[in-house]
C-alpha cells in the first residue's frame, strides 16, 4: 500500500466529523439499511487491539423480550441515579433525555472477552485492562463511521452491567463495555446535548501538564 497524504479539505472534513459525532439520544424510527450498517461495523475489523487480540464481542439486540429487559434495566438504574441528586440538580436531571432506547431501530451490546486466547496475552500481562481499552478504541472508530454515513449513536451508560449480562445470557468471561442505540438522529449539532441543557460546560481548551 502506498503512503497517503491527506488534503487540507480532508482534514477540515475530518475535524467536522469529530465535532458532529455527538452522543445521540433522539432518533427517528426509520430503519437502517443493512448494507450501510455492515460498512460501519467493518470499523471493528480495522480497529487496533492489544496483541492483535480483537477482544470485542457484539450482540445485536432484536427480540422484544431482550429489548424490554434492557429498557427496564435503564429505567431502574436511572431512578436510582435521580435519587442521588437533590434540589435544582435533581429537577434538572429529571428533565434530561438520557436514552434513545425506545426509538432507535438498532441496539447493540458490546462486550470484551477477557479470557480470549487470541493475541497470546501480548501486552495484556501487566495491563489486562488493555483489552477493554481496545474495545473502546474500536467503538470510537465505529462511532465515526456511523456519523460519516449520517447515522447517530447513543451510549447508554446508566445500566446495571451484571443484570444486562445475565439477561443476554453471555459467557461468564465477557464484560460489558457499552449498550448502544443506533439510528438516524432527529437533529445534528456540534454542541453536546448536556451542554445545551445546561448540565455541564465543555472546557475551552486542553490542559497538558509536563513533568
């Protein structure tokens, strides 16, 4: 493969892609074309992983019982989270839309296989968490691939991972990395929804310390 140099226009578009990536919680219910989804999922095949272990394991959640169990899981965890706030912050939390599970046409649960033999343990002996970091890296590439197709992804982090693991009946060595909603976003913005809702403000610049 020859070396590639990227144009200024490409770099500008890539910067825009990162700005518009966003964690989506408001989806249209329109179906996602399977060929488009397959193209995006190829990001996992292209992603780096420690020791070339490729520890990601994906489950597409399609059945009504499995989706209902995941939604019930979120609702219970969200109620617990709300109880941890008080006053104005609790009221603000209660107004946030923190999941697109009821509208998104595609649901994916992504796990890390902590016991995989692939890669022969290279790079994971001293830092076994590198396998999980590898899965997160693959998810990031997948996220960008989706956005490039006009699709959005929402990462549902308000869940009981052990309960979801049991409900999906996955092997004991798999650890949940994330539950994801995919579909066509209702809107596009370069500003995080939590910032627009007044929950938090993004830092204006990156702080780098030296030692």
